[in-house]
């Protein structure tokens, strides 16, 4: 999936799209990076993860958490009857809505299709 992700990001940057992240993206990324390989992680050291995060922060603009995100998250989980681990996806959508972002680039396309407020885009669907 790495080449698909890199290709999509390059295309979007060439289009001069504003590529954004929120703190949750980095938190979840760090979790996966530093989790052992045998636990479905990448097995990186903290220093390796830090170097990767620096590169991500160089490429993407950071949208910081806002007080309104909690209320938006509450609205989303109630309206869409979100349960379990999917509450984290709702938090990303809440962040997007508060910041006026409309599209999310994700391999977990199906996890976001329930939210009519945003458009989920799979990296393979980004074309020149």
C-alpha cells in the first residue's frame, strides 16, 4: 500500500491541494509504527517514529484540536449510532467538519462512507 499512498500524495501535492492532518493522525501513526511486528505493527524505535513524524509534519499542515470538536463528535456518534473502535473515525470526521475539510484520503474507505458530511477517497482512486 506504500506506493499507492505515496503516488496519491504526490498527485494531490502537484494539484496544489491543501493536505492536512490532525493530532489524532499522528497519535494513531505512532501507535502503529512503534507496535511490535508480531502485533501487526511496524516495530520501529521511538527515534525512527520521530523521524517519520517530522517528515509527515513537513508535508502536511496540522489542524489542531478545537473545543467544538467534542460537540461535533457527540452529534456524529449519536446520529450514526457509532459503536466500539469506530468512535475514533468519528473523531476524525468531527475534526474535519470543524476545520471545514471535505475529503479524507484513506485505505479504510468503507469506515467513512457512513458520514454524508465528508467524502472518503481511496489512494488508488486519485488520478493525474
